[in-house]
C-alpha cells in the first residue's frame, strides 16, 4: 500500500473511533507523540510518589497511614501500566528511565512543589488527583489502544485517591482553628500549581492541534482546566474554605466560573527544571534506581537460571 493510502486509512480509523493497536500502521510522528506523552505520564506517576511518601511515616493515625501507603503503591502501579503501554510502541523501559534521569523527558510540574504539612496530603488527593482524573477520564477514549486500556484502571484508582483526599480535608475543616488554618494554607499553596497541571493555554500549546486531530488528546488544555475550576469552586464550599483567587466568579452567561490569570513565568520556570524541588526529585529518583540495581541483576540471573533449567529438562517455556 502506498504511504499516502496508509496515512488516509490511519486517519479514517481515527475518525471512526477505531483504536490503533501496536502492530497497526501509524505515522512516525503519531508514534513519537504517544511515546512522549505516555512516558511523561509514567514519569509523573513515579515522581509523584515522592511528595506523599514524605508523609507516610508521619501520618496522624494508623488508618490514615494505611490509606496513604495504599495510594502511593497505586501510583507505582500506574507507572508500570504506562511504561508497559509505551513499550508497545518500540521504546524500552531503560531508554525512558534514562531520558528522565538526564532531564530530557518531562514529568508533571506539580510534583516539584514541597509537601509541607499533613493537610498537603488531603489537598494533593483532592486537587492534584482531581485534576488528574479530569484529564485521564478524557484520555480513556484516547486513540492508542494500550494507553486507553491502561487509563480505565488508573481512573478507577484515582477516584479513590481523590475521595480519600477530600475526606481527610473534611475532617481538618471541621477541626480546631489550627487544623482549619492548616487546611486553608495547603489549599492556598496548591491551587495555582494544580491549574498548571493542564499545561499551557491552548494558544501556547505546541502539541494540542495535532494531538486533538489524532484523538490522542480528547479535550484541550483550556477545556479541561475550565472543568476543573468549575468542579473545585463548588467543592471548596463544602469544606467551608476558599480558593485563593479574587477573580473567581460565577459567570451566568457562560455558565462557568471566570478565574484569574495563571503565573506562566512560574510555570515555565518549573517545567524547565528550576522549581522549588526539581533537583531534589530527580536526585531521589536516580538514587532509588541505583539502589535498586541489585534487584534487577538478581531478576535477570534468576530468569537465566530458569531458562537453562528448562533447556536441560526440555520443558516448554511458560
Ligand atoms: N508539567 O503542547 P502542550 C498524577 C509540556 S500524574 C510539565 O500542551 P501536551 C499523580 C509538554 O510536555 C498525572 N510539562 O503538551 C501521580 C510540552 O513539552 P514537550 C500526570 C508540561 O503534551 C502521583 C510543552 O509543555 N498526567 O496524577 O499536548 C500522585 C507544551 O505543552 C506540563 C499526565 O501526564 C506540565 N504540567 O499536553 C498523585 C496526563 N504541561 O513534551 C497524582 C497525560 C505541559 O513537547 N498528559 N507541559 O517537550 C497530557 O494529558 C498532556 O501531555 C498534557 C500536556 C495536558 C500534560
């Protein structure tokens, strides 16, 4: 088949909601965009474990510790599903991890902010996982099959994450004046970085148009950000707290909230590696990878030993 025909057939499939599978023809740029987005998504899950892991040993009760531990373990699982989905496009886990470690691959800006108090655990669940769900529910319909299927499971777990965060904040918001203050302070610090999770404005987004055409992205950065503001602006009322934005106001004509301008200088600064915790996060990931080298070596040695045994006994591989 001529490349032109293959390209047309590919777009026809996309237009008709037929999933693209690993062995199907795909334009090289589609493959690269998916590898970029899925691997960066995987890195975000893994780096995202760090701000919360910081509080596991300091959780205020056994119940909260068990919940947080389960959540952080879920994030590791999400990373694994996503790295596996990206590997179906012809890249390897080693390459992806190396790109993260040398600062070539990005991960979500949000994880470069410090988690200073226990209330941050609630706010990360409510706002950060809340933002992630909105984005990921849309991505469950992404055009690349393995990515879409990984996201279905991820979304189920993310909704538990968001609920546990909101539940934890609800307790603080009904607590002592100091607890209420801690809750509001955490909301103040995480609100704007959460809005930045959706990426630059559509007018500044380099990948939006093509990714929407290929249905890799199902909604634009600004559409998702607006849905998030509309959701959080209502939920914060249940907590009896406020969002730190004087311009936040219901617009009855548009049927949505108006909100203030994001500090884009801060956003790009964090994306480029100069946020409050970028260096610390990357150093922690590199150290974890190096400390885990013996596990990978042991797994390879064990697999080779089993292979040899099978060959001697002429057993079929499982
Ligand atoms: N941070 O053209 P654009 C979680 C980059 S983890 C850093 O709009 P695109 C959780 C972007 O990569 C959830 N970089 O890009 C885990 C691009 O640069 P490159 C993570 C950002 O890809 C643990 C450039 O800016 N979710 O929930 O079309 C605990 C221009 O942007 C950011 C995902 O990864 C950012 N915020 O759209 C708790 C979802 N935004 O790569 C919770 C999957 C943009 O061209 N990803 N950039 O050099 C996506 O949906 C899309 O990739 C994005 C950006 C909406 C993020």
